[in-house]
C-alpha cells in the first residue's frame, strides 16, 4: 500500500508513511489516514516517496486546513529533490520539515 499509518504506543503521534508516488491517485487513502485521528501530532514519513507532484502539495495544504494551524505536522525523511520542492513552495512555514 502506498499509504500506511500507525499510532504510537502512547496514542499521541500518528505516523503516515508514503511510498512510491505521492500524487492524486492516493488522495482518498491519504485523507483517510489522518481524518480518523484528532488531537494528535502528525508525522509524514517520506522515506519511501520517490515522486511528488503539485496535487500532493494540495493534499498537504488540505490536511493543514482540515486539522488547523495549531496542530503539529512534521514531514520527515524527504529525498533532497522533494525537500527542495517543499522549501521552494514555502511549506517550511506551515509544516516542520526535517
């Protein structure tokens, strides 16, 4: 599966792992991964993400809008080219990018 989610043992952090292509094909899967959990910190692990397009940026913005500005969302393990896209798009202002 391109999108997998796991809640930490303490129930405070939801990690969403994306593998392969992060694009419109997984919009429902991605939304479903975070919409069932409220009041937690979110970590998007992009270790296995090979490609990301503009629809993925839109999905991340929709996630931010849906969860609110006070919710902590971190994006981790991005490949250099994906991290560059996130930085150029100024996503470092809305997300913690590690």
